[in-house]
């Protein structure tokens, strides 16, 4: 995995284009969701949509989590993250998550929504906006990744919610993304792309030798200032069987940071809510 040149705007634009493609996919597939559709069918729709628009590899294939699965309720083993036969119902929250690669450039996004109305989801989604600001501010302050993770935990506790990203493998709130290449075939070792598995393994070894990790969590390996590069950041909170998250790319430089793109569905949704309250 070649890390992005964070000061090369042309290269950043390639990543931005893939991220926007993901959000277009999520928006369009979300518009097709109706009572009775299963997680597996939603994932088939996302995968087909992306393939038709030039996606040729994966960090991971699409995920969908409906109802209390959006909060990872009862998850004990990694296979429970895989798309299931759970059917969407009126009032159910959902999360669509995808990480495609197009011409070597990758993105990883999370998109939350609800079918119909759900007051708990609305409250969680409104509160989720604070995490985008908090994470960016603390990265700019050059706080360690582990310290930022702890501050996110503290905000979750103050809001009275549960940390759901701690349920991901490695308890990650983020991970590096880059340009995926190599001589291995573009195949999936479900649900991860074979090339991605090879490159993330190599990066784990390389970064460990430098006292860092391409995975961002609260462990000792994250006790270092933010590493320059592109980071897919995914704070995920839950309450009473409702889970909400966003996931998007953060650009980290040697002395600063910015979100790769502000023209995103959740950012616009939060702005609209601000103007009506």
C-alpha cells in the first residue's frame, strides 16, 4: 500500500472521487430500501452499483447492519459483522458501509439512516456531529492517537451512549488508507480484498518497527502523534439498540489536518438540522 502524498492535490482528488462515488452509492441504494429487504440484498445492490461504475478491487466488500445490529447488539464473533438475512422494518435504523478500490485508489465510508422515523436515531445522529469536530481539533493539536481515542470515549460517556467502534476487530476508530497495488490477483478473501490483506499485513510489520501502527485504537501501539497520511475515521455510538456512525477520510499532515471533503450527506444533514433549531 503506497501512502498518499498529502500535499499533492491531484492525488487527493483521486481519493476524493472514490469517496464521493461511495456516498453516491450509499445515497442511491438507501433510496431503494423498503420493508422486507435483507442486509444481504442491500449489499448485493451496493456491490453491483460500484462494479458498474469501475470499482475493480476492495479493502472490504459492502456491509449492511439493520435494526439492533446497527449497534452490534449481541455480537460475539467476527462472522456476526457479515451481511445477514435480517429484514428491514419501518422505524429501523440502518448502516451501509463500503470500502472499494478503483484504479488503485481506495476509500472506506459509513452511511447511517433510518427507514421512516425514529426519535432515538435522530438524537444520536444530532449528537454524532460533535465527534467530527472533536477528532479534527485534537489531531491538529498533535495529541496522540490513543489520547484522542480516550477523549472520544469520554464524550460518549458524557452523552450517555455506548462505544460501538470498540466492537470492531482491533477496537479501531480508524485505519490508514492508500493506493492498493501488487502482483496478487484482485480477489476477495471474504470480506477483505486479498491485495489489501497483503498490504495491511506488511504495513503492520513496518509500522511496528517504527513504534506505530496503521490501525488507530486506544492501545500502546497508538501512543504516538498522528501519522501523516490518509485515515478512514469511524466513530460509532449506540443507545437502546440503535447505532449511528459516520466514516470518512481525514488528511493528516506533518503539522495539521483536514477532512478530505465537506460535501458529504451527514455534514449537510447536520447543517440543515442546525438551521431549523
